[in-house]
């Protein structure tokens, strides 16, 4: 049974603390977009990416058929095709930048490039930005081997293919906020492309609402244990924000917010959107920034103070990651197309779309969210201010026990104050704004008000 959704429209409002009803509404346009995601399209994109032989960050940039340069130009040309059906809203570019030799994985000063498509928001007063990424570069066993074939079908052709499929579908629609679709490079050499983009965003003061990094989302069979499952995907989220200030740390400890960082709230949002819109896919919330001994392109965004998470397949196959192409002891090694599960990839792409579309169409989040701690009572009173911009249909107060990982209940109200029969000593809360179609803002955790 699915848990009570966050993203929903309540048709019957509650008249008292104990008497209210709720129902879920699915936006038909989001459902339609999800049907447009095709596993065969994703497979064709990955096959094309593999055809470039290697996409190593430091591989050939001049050839039109092999290497990272050819791959970048092809992705850019596909973005340009999507732009033709966007009524001028989508624009594409390759953002080139220079990385100095680091004595480790960058042998000489090198020019790298992120391929970006920006779907400009239609509301001039809405400066929110959403980012979805996959990394274009690939590698074999030796991270400095720029010549050998490195297909990179799953790592990370899968993430790039999902991102491109969403760019094609979503660019035919308009959203009030801006969405950036990006294939970054330099991931295998040290997250250089993502770091460049995150630092640019910080320098230019982008209002990034959420960054979704998709890295290895197309394999459903694990190595070693031979577990096969295409019904679950991991979403990694940090616990304590990298740029937490001393005052923020004091508040976190005071209100026991250790499991409710902005990225963690985003991860739960993804789970709820997926429960509503995507069949046969469960979001497995992993409460750490990333896996041991590994890294992902969401991390530079987290390090620069942005809300970012990583999608990653549930069961990794290490025989097909960072491997030279070979067969040993009847085991075929290498990141090849034949080892991918494109129906699994389709469902994870759908999860990304449901999340991005709901956020891009949502009203802004309420501000000054607080919980009153003025007296001893078994009720809880939350207050907040209405957001600017798009009209708000109402608000949802989210409720869960302190030991639970997911929201257990949502209570709809139309006022900017709610007193509910759940003790602030026993439960945790958050508040989000919703519109008439059920698009919900990211939830905000309340701070105590004396």
C-alpha cells in the first residue's frame, strides 16, 4: 500500500481537528509526458553514445566520429532539434572551460565542456532553477587511458539518455521556472564539469531549487550476489549541509533536524512523486551523500550550498564499471549495451520527470515557517507566511513520527496557521504550498517560535 502522498489535491477540506478527508489527484499532463518516455528511444540514445568508441574526458576533440568532442557535438545537435519545437524557450550551448593540470588525473592543461540546454521559465518574476544532469565522459580500468574503447553504456550513458529524453519531452511544454538539462564532462577525472557549473551558479547567485544527478541508472543485475531487481532505485541525500553555519548547527541540534536537511526533504519529495506517477518503481532513500570510495556530480552542488541528490541503480554490477573490455574465466567485462535494462531506465527517467514537472509548476514555498512552543499542550500550532508569485490553492502540513523515515500524514489547510492534534514532542512536521492541480513546493521544516 502506498503511503499518504505529499503531492495531492484535497477535494474535501477538514472542518475540525479530527474530521477531514483527502484524495490524490494526478496531473493529466504529467501522466501524458510520462507515457512519451520510450525505452526504445533511451536504447537508441545509449547506442549512439557507445558508437563514439570512447568518451574519455581527455580523448579526441577534433574527430567527428570518435571521442569526447564528437559526443559533445552530437548531444548539442540533438538539443538544437528539440529547440525547434520549443517556441524559442529552449536554447543549447557547450560551455567550455579550462582545467589546469593537477598532477593526478589531468596530465596537462585541458579544455573541457558541459553540453547544456536551458528551458527558460515563462514567468519573469520566477527565478527558480531546476537542474538535471548525467555525465558524458567514460573510462576503462586505467583512468588515464584515453585511447581504448570505453563504451560507458550505463556509466553514464544511462543518465545522459534519461536527461536528453526529458529535455525532448519537457521542452514542448512551458513552465514558470527554468529547467537546465546538462551533460557534464570530467566526472571520472574528478567531478570537474559539475564543479565548474556549481561554482558558476554560486558566483551568479542562481536560485537553484533542486539538482538531480543521474549516474548509473540502467542496470538491474548485481555482480557477486546476482540480485536482479528493476523495481527499486536509490536516491542518495546528505544529512548535514556542507555549508551549515554555526547558528544553523545549533538550531539543527535544538530541534533534532538531523534527518531533515534540504536534500533529504527533496529525496522524500522524489519518493512521493514517484509513488503517485510511476508504477512498479520504489524509491529507496539512502541516508548518505554517496557510496564509499565513489563520488557523483551532485556533490559539488552540495558543497556550494545547493540542494542536490543522486539517483543510482539499486544493484550495481562492478564487472561492467570502469573495466577494460575483455573475457576472463567466462566472465565478460566492460560497460556494454547488452548488460542494460532499458525498461528499468525508462521508469527512473519517469521518476525524474514527475519530480521536475511538479516542482517547475509548483507555487513557491511558504516562508517563515515556525512551530509555537509557548505552552505545554498535546496540540501543535504551525504558522507561516504565504509565498509571493503564483496563486496558492492551499497548504499541506506533513506529519511523521520522529522514528519514521517518511511522511505518514498530510493535512490540508487554506489558512497560514494550523493547530493540529499531534504533539510537537512526538512528531515532526513540515509545510508546503500547493496549487489547484496538486503541484507542491518543496516542504520547509519549522523552527521554534517562543
